[in-house]
C-alpha cells in the first residue's frame, strides 16, 4: 500500500492512475442480519483515493464467505484505504488510513458505534493495553518529524494524549507496560524499534535494526523483528540486506540476528507453535525459533503471485491474500502449516489482513 | 507570390474566419501558423478546428471545451482537478498536445493534464483524430490537440478584453493586443482564471471541499519579415497555476499542486525558389510541485528542461507534389525528488511526401526513425489518401504506425523505474466518409487500433515496476452531423457527434477502465441579427472502473444541457449569459468527484 500510495502521489501528485469509482445507486447487497461471532474478518484495503471500495469480508467457521459486511450492516462506506483492524472487548476498530479516521463497530453485529477523527492522521496499526488503544500515526505527510502514537481512552473513544516518535511508526507489540514500535520509515526508510514506557508515555530506548522492519512479534520474552531491507533501483543509493532480529526484552538489546542474501526482501512475521513464518514474494517460509540459519526451501509457493499482501498463521492454518492488480477483486488462500491447500475465496479489493473473531 | 497564397490557403484550411476590414481595398489577409505539418500533411485524417468564439463560451479549461466539442472522453477529478483524456479508447498518455507545432506532453508523466491548460490563450484549437507520431512524435496515438497562435500580416491594431464571472466566485479574464502590418506582427496576451470552486453536490449533503484553483498565462508572439525571402517568428508562453485537490471525504488531508510551464519557440523561415526552409529552436521548461499538505511548505517535485532543434526543408516539385525532410534533435534534462537526474537525447529524421494526382485525388506518405540510447525506437510510418468522388461524397483513408516513449518516471523513478523498457506501439487504420448534401455535412469514420507493449506499473514484491506487458485492441465508429443555414436575418447552426468505442485488453479479455462505449455531444445555435441563442448537450455512457469489469462499480451514464445567449452591440462588444447544467443533474466522471449542478455565468467581450 505504501509504495503504491507513494507512487500515486508522487507520480502525479494526483490520482490520475489510481482513481476509483462506482455509482451511488449500485449498492451492495450485504447480509445485514449476519452474526459475526465466530469466524475471520478479512480487511479489503480498497483503492487509494476511493471512498467506497474499502470493505470487510467475513469467513464464518463453516467456511461461508460474506463480502461487503460494513456496508451491508451500516448502509455506509468505510472510507478511503482501510489499513488494519484491532479487536478489544466487544469492539472492533478499523483504521482508515487516507480518511484519517477510525471506525468503531460492535465485533459481533458489526454495527457502527462511532467514528474517531480527532487527532488521528494517517493511522496505521492499533494495539490495546489497560483500557487504552495505542495507534501509530504517520501524521502530516509533509512533515517527517510529526509522527506519533495516539492514545485512545476506550471508554470515551477519544484521543487523550499523543506520544511523539521518530518517522514512520507502523506495527507494534505491547509487553509488560512497554510498547515496541517498528519504524518502517513512512516516506523515508526506517531502521529502528522504539520502546515506549507506557507509565510515562515517553520513548525510553531506541533499538537499531536493519532497514524497513515490516514484521514484529513476541514470544517468551523475546521480540522478533523481520526487516525487509531497502530495495533501491538508484545506482547512487545502495540497496540494503534484510534481516531477522531477536531482541531480549529485558535488556532491549539485540540477542542475535540473521541476514538475508542481497536482493531478497522478506516480509511479514508470524509466530505459531514455536515456529516463525515469513514470506518472500509468493513464497512462505517456516523456521524454528531456535534455528541459527535461515531455511533455503519454501514451505509453500503460490506460483504467479507477486506479493503475499496479507499474511497470518493461526491454529495450524496459514492465511494469505493476493491483491492482484489492486484494481479488481483480490483472493485469499488457506493452507495447512504443512503446506497443504485447504481453500480459496474471492474477496474485495486489495485484501491486506486477517482478524480472528472467536 | 507563392508564400502569400499558400498562407492564405492555410487560413482557409484552418477555418479561421478573418475579420473583414471596413475599407474597401481588397487586400490579402495573411495569417501564419507555425504548425505547418498540420496544414500540409493532415488531409487524410479527420480534423476539426474550434474557433475563438466557441473557446470563449466554454470554461477556460481545455477539458470542458473538448468534452463538449469532441469525442474525447475525460476522466475529471471534479472541476479543475486532475483531468486525463481517452482519445479513441486509448490511455491518458496516448493523446499528444501540440503547442504551435511542438509536442508539449509532460516528460515526467507522458501526458498533459487538460485542466492545467488555459484554452483562452490560443487563437484556435484543432483536434486531429488518429495516429500522428510520424509528424508529432510520442503520444500521438489516439490523436492530437493543436494549440495555435496566429500571426497576422496586414495592417491591424486591435485590443480585446474578455471577462467572465460566474457562480462559486469563478472568474476568467483575458486581455490581448494585436498590432500588425504587412512587415511585422505582434500579439500580446494575458489570461487569468480563478475560482473558489466550492459547489454543492446536487442532492447530497456535501460540498466540493478544497477545490479552489487559480492560474495565469502570459503569451507573446512576434513575427517579422526581414525581406522577401526571410522571416522570423517567435512564440512565447508562460503558465503558472495552483490547484487544490478536492477531497474524496471531508476528513482527508488537503493537498495542492502547483505547476509552471515556460515555452519559447523561435523559427526562421526562408523561401528560396522551390525550397522552403524552416529552422526552429525551442526551449521548454516544466515543473510540478506537489504539496501533500496545503499548510506546509514541504513538497515533492519533478522538473524537466527540454531543448529542441528542428530543421524542416520542403521542396515543391510542382504545385501538386511536395516533399519535406525534417530533422529533429531533442534533449531533456530531468530532475526531481523521486527520479534520478538524467539527460536524455533523441535524434530523429523524417520524410513526408504529398502528391495531388488529380484535382480530386491526393495521397501522402510519411516515414520517421528516431535514434536514442534510452530504448529501442521503432520505425514509424503513415500513409493516407483522399478522394473526392463527386460533389457530395469524398473518402479519406489513413494507416499508420505510432508510438509512445517511456517517460522519465517510467525510466528513472527511484523505487522501481526501469531502464529496460520499450516504447508502446500502435498499428492503426481508419476510413472517413464525408457527405455534403445541401446545407448538411455528414461524416462517418471507422477505425481500428492495435496497441502493443503497453506499459503498466505492476507490483513485484515490495516494489512496483513498469513493464511492457499489455496488448489492447480498439475499434470504433464516429458519426458527425453539421447543418448551417442563413435565411435573411436568421441563421441556424447545428453540430453533433457520436462515437462508439470498444477498447479491450487482449490478455485479460476485459475492457479498459474509464473508456465509455458511447459518447455524444451537440451544439445548436440560432441567430437573429445580433442576438444569438445556443444550446450544448453532452452524453457520456457508463464506464468500468475495475479491471475485472465488475459492473457493480461502474460510473453511471450522464447527460448535461447548457443554454446560453449573447448579444453583440455595435459589432465590437458582446454581452452574454450562460446556464450550465440547466436540469441540475448530479453527475461525476470519477467516483466521489461530483461535478457542479446548475450554475450561471455572464461574459463580456470588448474589442477596441
């Protein structure tokens, strides 16, 4: 999404290439009576600079897919470019990046409760702790020094304070009163993890990693960070190597790291059953948490896919999404963690994440 | 003198109505344009010229003018927003815009934003349908738009002031002065447009937010006849505009876009016996600045400086046979926040040949080859013929190979730009039938266009990269009807167009998005003495917005009516009013980019 957005903005500064559309009369026929208690939400990012293509799909535990859930229930659109979802209590929070909003819905009925707009600018991800939601925001795109974490009081759905951080905060992990924030870099290239002390809401430590930390997860006191590396086509600016970092969360020091070969740009990171899963283009790799070398063979390959856009591993299953050309319906694939195909479904435009409601 | 007659012929061909002088001395009212190829080698294709009065009745943006007066489809992000054309089912960068004979499509984007050109700054605008890469280079695939300034060589001193004001605080103004004798010609003009552009969305509880724009254009054109053999011409234009981009949703971050164009063209023409020699040098400067937040000084930018040297030598074997050899050298220096600083050099040579075999039959052949180290450039050609079968029927045929070269962004974008690209190529053929029956004119055109090596940015892992992957097949039909009649003090004029377009990606078997199958427009005007009443009509069929042709997301077809009237006092000043979108229809050409409902404007044109 980021690259695409940049491309769109900068190539023309204008939406000539990525403009979207539909007509107001052609409303979707979602199932408004649906119950969403048990199943998986798939977030469809939609087209950048389009007000009506971001949507949520729901795959029930019986394997029945419903698209356009948000419109079906609420008779309104999510907004422009849905980035991610967070679930806490009986609520589900949908971060709509280009609209600078967060839609709060009931996680079981999907009815809209409220829309948070104040102090939200270019929201990326949300995590929860102690009655609060922490939202990474890129802020004003024209200002590389105004990025922040917004703190939302979940009872009032208001931003109560903001914590300034360095450029490009994205995914986060909360552990023991500390918030670990991966700085992918926003419009630049980031290569750090900020550690925020939530008792004082200040950055206490900054941990250097490799360029573009894309995936982040925690297990048994260690933070695992997958850095994609920077892919440059400019002969004057060198490309950098990707790396997998293991950080001791008691000392906030890098415990060990593994480097990827030049020209390989790994993305995503999920930990399940003491195994770490990540992707490279259309390939999925799995490695033991204790391994000291990276695997050479893929666990499974989705041939012809440029980019596994959304990726999740849960309860012995791998969930992946193919955004195709970002201008037509995407597809999701479900495999076992042994690499066996289970099923695939056609969803909305640019599916970018899976969220389990159980 | 050959030169004079040939220039006079040019004025007729261009449909330029030269003002009658009050004195009774019959003089040759010579009008010169710089785009000589448009006159000499565009007779086997469809061309239409829009006059000054048609230009003034429309909004100052090229989008609106061409929307109502041609079959070109526009994807317009609200009034004043980014606007890209689809000419005969092609993509946005496959329409060339030609300023006084020079291709001015952006080197970074490969296209012209039709809402970043103020149409009031030109004396006439010609729409040429079909391939023209041999004559005009890259992008002339769907067709080309020619923005021309005329130089007059006869005694003349004329000042003209045009003012237009309408809803949403929309202003268009132009002042120009023309001073000429049979020896020299000077034209100076200044245009200014601005608007709050905060119109309500018809039937919705919303406004156009952050849509304001302003722009200024200054042009100076000069011609001087040194002697019977030599003359020089100089054309100069400065454009500076700022547009805010209207928001898709009210909570979004407001952005704006600033662009500057500076163009200078110097031409030296010599007539030596049967030879006509034209040496041209041009300097073009283009820059855009994109502000991701309106209140912040930070911007990203791209700018390209181009130097063009062109030499065109024409030889008239006889009155019926003409040969031109054109050599062209272009150097582009591009830099920007997101592209590598690069210098690109392109040389080309072309030959054009025209032969009037009989009074009723002519044919043209043209060839072009470029040399550059940036990409593999194909050999281009064009051939056509025109046959006047009888008084009421004539037929034109043209076939050509055309191209669109990769842009600076395609080649040098820092994350993904790929130096390993080829130009897009097009093979096309068209046939136009023209019927003239009494006061009616009817044209019927069929065309076929095969596009290969279409460039597309596709995601390759974390990056997007351009590739020459797509193939597109286009065919279409165009029908035009015109009627013109004067009975005593009454006059009536009718002009209508309809186009059917099928543009399909051969790989996916899906239609291209934002290309309507149907488009039509019409203008009707009725005049009684000095009073004119006119109507305009536009129909745009539904378009796909998704590459999988999921019709649920189509943009609906729409139709818009405008009505206007003006009155000319004492032959030198005209006062008019116009109502646009009379029926107050909600319509949009891009999703969530509503276009305005009913709105009013009034205008005054003063000639002193």
